[in-house]
C-alpha cells in the first residue's frame, strides 16, 4: 500500500492571516487588497491565463488551497512581461512568488503541430492571441526576480512539470536543459501541487530558508552534490544501453509487481536486487530498497548529443513514477545537478473532497465582465470527478503530470457540486456538460493488490492487456450517474471525457448506462489508429476492442430507442506509423463511411514517451541499445502532410498528394472509381471547384458530424479486395502493437483536450499532445 503523508492537507495549523477569511475573488490589484483589509500578500501567484475562479483552472485551486491554510494570496494574471512593472502590482510578497505558464504549455498554446503560429487563445478574454510570451515560465520568473530579487520563486504547472529534466524541445528541434536551470527559479513543483506546495508554504512561513527545504516529495531544486545520507545508483546499471536488463523487483518477492499473466515485456520481473546502501529504518519497520536512494541519470551534455542515451533516460524516468516505490532522480547540467524528489503522495478521497469544496466563485473575475473566455464557457458546467490515468498512452502527458494512481472524490462531494452549479453559474439550463476527468470511466478504479500497487513499475495497467490486479467494476460510476440524474432541476448529464472503451467492455452495465442516458447523439472515443505498428508505440488496444464496444453501444442505443453515433479520433504521423499504415487506416475509414472533418498530426510534447521515440527513432518503451531497430517516424513536412491527407481522403484538395504516394507505393489499384478505391483518377478542372470528369463540385465542406448524420451510419458493406487494414477486427495491439500528442485544447471541455483536460487544475486529458493542449493542458496550471 502506498504510504500516507505525515500531515493531511487540511490538518496544518492555520497561518495567522486566517482571520481575514475567504475573499470573494483573490485580489488582482492593490485596490482589491485594500477592500479586504490587506496591507500585503503572503503569496503572489503569476499565471498566463485569465483568472477564472473555477476548480477546472489550476491557479484557482492553488490560490484557494493556500487561502484555506490562512495565507493572503494575490493573483497577477496575464501580466505584461516586457518589464517588471506588472509584477510589482501587488507589492512584495512576504513568502514567495508562484509562477505557471497557465493551464496549457505556452508553446503548444502558441503553435500548431506544424509549428505555425496560432491566432487564438481559449484562456484569454475574447480569445485574443498574444497575451502570454513563448516559454512563459522563463519570462515570468525573470521578471519576478527583477521586481523583488530576494523573494523566492517557485515554478509549477504543466509547462514546468513536463520540462523538469533535460528534454527534447520540438519547437527548437534540440534537447534543452531542465527548465529550472533556464528559469533560475528557486524550486520546481511537478504534478498536482497541493500537497508539496502547502508543506513548503508553511515551512517558509515558519522561517525556513527555501534552500534548506530539500526533503519535500514532488519538488525539484538545484544542487552541487547528492544530498547527504542518500546512496546513489547509476541508471546504466539498471538498464544498460547495449545489454539491457529489466528493472529488478525491489523486493525480490514472487507476489509483488504486476500480474504474472501480463505479456508486457517491460513488466517488473523477479530478479535479485543489486547490493545498495540502506540507511537505518524506523524501529520495527522493514527498510525498503528505494528509500534514501537516488538514480543518477545521464548528464545533459550526454543526452543532448546521444539519442540512445536520451531514449535510455526517458525509459528510466518513466519507470520511476510510482509514488509507492519511485526513487529520487539526479541529472548533471554543467557543474550542478537537478535533483527531483519522488512524486508526491496522491490525495485520498477526503482530501479530494476538501479541494473541490473550497469557496470558488465559479465565474471569471469581475474585471472581465462583458468579455468571453472560451475555455470557461466550455467547462463552466462540467465536473472533475477524479484525477490520474493508468492507461499509459505514450503520446499523453497525464501520467508524467498527474500519475497513474486514480484519486477519486466521493459521490456526495460531486452531487454537492452539481447543486452549487445550479446556484452559482449564470444561465444554467439544467445540463451538466461532463462528469469526468482524464478519462470518463476510471472513477474509483485502482489496483486490488496493495503490495502490487506500491511496487509496480508497469507503464500501463491495461496494455497490452488488463492486469489481473486491476479493478474493472464500474459500479461506483454507474451509481454516481444514477444519483446525479435524480437531482431536481437536472435535465441531462452528459459524458464528454474520453471513454476508455477497452476498459468499458469489461463491464457491459456501464456501456448500457452510458448509451441509455448520457450521450447527446454523439460519443467521442479514440481508437487513434487501426494498425499494429503505430498502436504498439501508442500503447493503445487494437480494433477488436473498438468493435466490441461499438456492438455494445449500438445494441444499448437501439434498446433505448435512440440513434447515437460514435465519433472516432485518429492521430496521423505518430511514431511507428508508415505510409502503408496510413493507407490501411484510410481504407478502414472509407469502408466504414467515415469522413473526418478535423484531424491532427502528432504533436511531440515534452517528456511524453512518444516524443522520445519521435526524437530518437528508438522504441524506449522496450529494451533499447545502439543496435536496436529504428522506429519509422514521419518527420518530413511532405510525409506529415501525406499522413494527414490520408485521414481526409475524401477532400479533393488532398487527391493529388495521395495519388502520387499511392503510385510510388505501387498501389495504383486504389486510384479509381470503384468502391475499394481511395481517390478517383485525375480529372479536368480538379482543384478549381470541379469534380473529376468535369462535374461541378458543390463547394460545401465534406460531410461531418457538423454537417449531417448520414456518414455515421454504415450504409454499405465493406468493399471486397483493396488494401484492408491489418488491425481491423483484431486485437492487433494486444500482441505487441499499441499526450506527446496533445488533445486539442482549442475546444476545451470537448473530451479531446482543452482546459479541463490539459492542466493540473483541469479535468483530465491535458497532457496528450493531440492539438493545443498536451494531455496535461488544463491540469497543468498547478
């Protein structure tokens, strides 16, 4: 069982300023401070987002949590970073500055997957672009230091969290140092920040120097040498680039770690641990091998130039994420090291309830009256019921940020929030837009073996198959849905978070409940691909799981008398994907009569497993060495355009590129007018509003879920012959198949990213890399 903290979140003695009580809104100006009777702030939070006092926004959660501890907290939102003046607006904080780029990584917020500049920002009033700088964490920290040199600066949120060690940076196409070195901050807090930040705040308030605070879990700092009383282990002794050995089970016991039935190559195995130095344990307690032990990762100067060492580092990093057994990590940068303590202990249900019961106004700050903040509009009636994800998708950054341990709220807490929404949200219509989180259906699910949960280093609990220790009983979720529907004044409870369908089919009762009551016509799910190659790198299930879920979904929708449709999402140009794989996928789409309107190329977000594969072209999910096979990666602009074009095979603008590629691959049989062809032959007038053969085009966009429903009904049988997808109808990922693809935060709250999916304070998929937000997006603000 994962250990419990010495002090729970709400058990700290309150700071003396508790006497001021809770503020209607955390102050953003001196005038607002004066109205509250404050002469100064104890803590000033700086964020790249507009200030929305809502629990889907990380800064609001952190601010209210610190306020609940008795501290006076001010917020500087979207400051002008061109000088220090805006950072002095609330005066000098008594304890520290807390800095975040916001609910999204600023670079993903600013640039598309093709590195083109975006022209909107969902976290800014009226969707205006340019209210935060590139690499906002660096710019804000610099200005805070200029404003008040002696005040400690603590950085956090998704941008800092996913850059905590040397990392590949897609926008500069190079490996950058840990953000802590570039920002020159005093401390970094990664992941959900409540527990470590509250401990640090109370210790600073008690007079501790921030440089002396080196033992808080979930924190990182710079140091000349390893901490005293810690023993070190070189990472190459765990996983040697060359001859690679599995990570040893720390206990060496037969009943620990992952289920023995798993076929995953990288699951922990029983192996004698190497001798290490263990410090004396508490009397009467058996010492654990990872306590007071750190792993020395390859230095920045090494991983910067050696891709195999980078892949090795990524592999070790991801194997040290379980808060029950993770060791500290240390990595040299020049003459200093970044030191990362093990992850913070997850919140229990009581603590989660406390976090979401804080006095949020649930609306934007009054200074934005008359302006629209798209991110808020999307999530104002959605509810975060849990945190974390044990799916382990390689393109998703949830695990790197929130971890694999599911942290769930109680049913009463969630129902109380629905009542609060009824009272506080202007114009509430009776519809809850989402009950979810990183995924819709992991609520109260966790490992059934406390010993396994505390020692397992498996990257996913459900890939390539569901671990025998994993609970798949959806009863708590079903009960929650039923209770929520009974609340007076509630007309509809929708589920917009991504449904993990391979988990859902293990409990058909859940699929029936979902299809019967909680789908508004369309349900978004994410097969991501049909082929074994990319699925194996994604760590996603094969299409067999999709087919089983679709059969159940269609059955229960029909029984409920509803016409409802699945909307599949796919990633193009993901590491492991060949041109042939994309043709397979396009053929599957055509056979199933899907015409996708919006598609997304893979977006390499920092620290994601798939980003390491993209950068190194080595599969760091498995054993890696200089002799390892190269993974196909679509890096060239033309190839990435082709992969994206194949997802929109029906768009005539893509036909010339697809024809050329099919000809080069020897697949001219897929060019023609028969049912099994992907594109028609070249015709006169094509590209000038004409259809092949001289027929005028309608000029209307391809049918999509926005323009009609017909495409979602399979009206014809799959064509015989042609180029059939290898993974169709088979559990291709289950046999070695299966962010940094961020889900598109351009549509926050849609279940594919956005404010509620991408950041520490948000709802769930923030870190995945598919669009604007990196499934770490909305959750990263903390």
